[in-house]
C-alpha cells in the first residue's frame, strides 16, 4: 500500500482563505478586525522566522497585527506589564509569547498572566484544564491543527488505537487529550517508554512529536495506519526532515503527513482560527 498524502499546505490554505472571507464579512457588518499580539523577547533566529511568518499570515488574513519585539534585556516585570496592557486592550483578541524566552524570564509566569480568553496558544492552565475536562475553549494550535487534518481523511477516530509519541505541553499532552475526547484509545509514549517499536506497531493512528530525525522507523508502522509527523528537524544540508522514516513508512501507511508541508502550515492557520474565535464567537465567562 502506498499512503495518501495529507497535504497540510493545501488544507491550511483552505482554512486561511475561509478565515479571511469571514473577517471581511464581519468587518462589513461593522465588527473589528481580529487583533493578534505576538510578543518576542530577544533575537533567537528560529523565533524570528516564526514571528515573521505569523505576522505575514496575519496580514494576509486581514488581521490587525499588534506584535511587539522586545530586547533580550527586557525584565520579567516589563513583559508582565506589557501583557497587562494587552489584556486590557479591546483591539487585541489574541496574545502569544514566542518561546523560548531568555533565561532570566520565567515562561510559566508569563503564560499564566495572559488572560485565558486571549490565550490563543491554549497554554494557560485554565485552557489545558478545560480541554482535560471535555469543555474545550482555546486549544493548542499544533494538536488542534492535526485534528483538522484528521477530519479530512473522513476516518472516524472513535475506537481507534492511537499512539502519541512525545509528551510535551505543546504537542503530545494536548494531542492525547484531543484524541481521548474523540474517544480514541490513547497511549502516550515519552523518553522512559520501554517498548516504543511495539507500541507504535499496534497503532491505527500514530502521532509523533519528539524532535529526533527519523526516530520512528518505517517498518514499525502497522499496515494501513494513519501517520502524523509533527517533528521539524533542520539537517546539516539545510533540508527539513520529520521524526518518522518517511520513505519506508509511506509504503505501509494509509495516510501520511510529509515534512515540510504537513503539520507545520496547520499550526499558524489554527492560531488565526483561535484568534478569530476570540474576536467573534467566544463568550468569555471570566473577568
Ligand atoms: P520537547 O523537546 O518539548 O518534547 C519532546 C518529547 O519527546 C518529550 O515528551 C520527550 O519525553 C519525548 N522523547 C524524547 N526522546 C524520546 C524517545 N527516545 N522516545 C520517546 N519519546 C521521546 O519537544 P516539542 O514537543 O516542543 O517538539 C517536538 C517536535 O515537534 C520538534 O521537532 C519540534 O520542532 C516539532 N514541533 C513542530 C510544530 C509544528 O508546527 N509542526 C510545533 C511544535 C513543535 P520526556 O517528556 O520524557 O522528556
């Protein structure tokens, strides 16, 4: 079997176009443009690329970009004061802090300071708790983007054996919760998992987000499984590569995501989706 490709680039473009159309419809009715604030502290080169891409995506979708780039010397108190200001600003619907932050900044305190109803990364413990109790509000962008892609396969997730490899707050844990909420039977693997090949081998659906190139071998994959590769690894030749041994895995899987052009483009599109939700739909119950 050769897998069908889950084309994240095309699915993300479709989503971004529908968001753009909805923004113009709302603006024509006199509503505000969604405003997104991306806060970057310091000059991490990879972060600079991500922030530039987010700004570009904002512009194309007709959002108001209110991003702030702060010098690496900015203090914790100054970042918190900026978040307080953005929390109080009615033109700002979404606030995210680009990670990693310099060592003297405590990211947990920063994330908790963002108002949960503007937390469009879905990292605030309030939003994680809502997802865990099946009352989701704002969901982390990468796993939620994966859910949008999975819907495109038309395959019901209910009852599938799903194996998530990687257990970070950004990828693995919210992915586990999203799949559980759809009533997949979920196993989550991490650095202490003993029998990774065996776990992956019984998965109808495997989602990998570890950050080690080609770590999941193609011959581990069960025939007909759906394979979602979240990993983005920059190789010595400058090319990007995923965490799954793609060439072998694609001969066994029913569906597979490529890297690049798979999960990556979905993350920014879902960030826009979350911000639009805050602007036009979310009925915030918190002060
Ligand atoms: P983290 O480093 O935060 O987490 C990595 C996870 O992998 C941890 O849970 C770790 O386990 C687990 N792990 C490490 N080694 C092994 C192993 N040998 N076997 C099984 N699990 C292992 O990374 P992120 O979650 O932030 O990112 C993961 C990957 O996804 C990276 O390549 C990143 O670039 C990519 N990414 C892609 C995004 C996209 O938009 N497509 C967005 C975010 C990330 P433990 O918890 O025990 O330490």
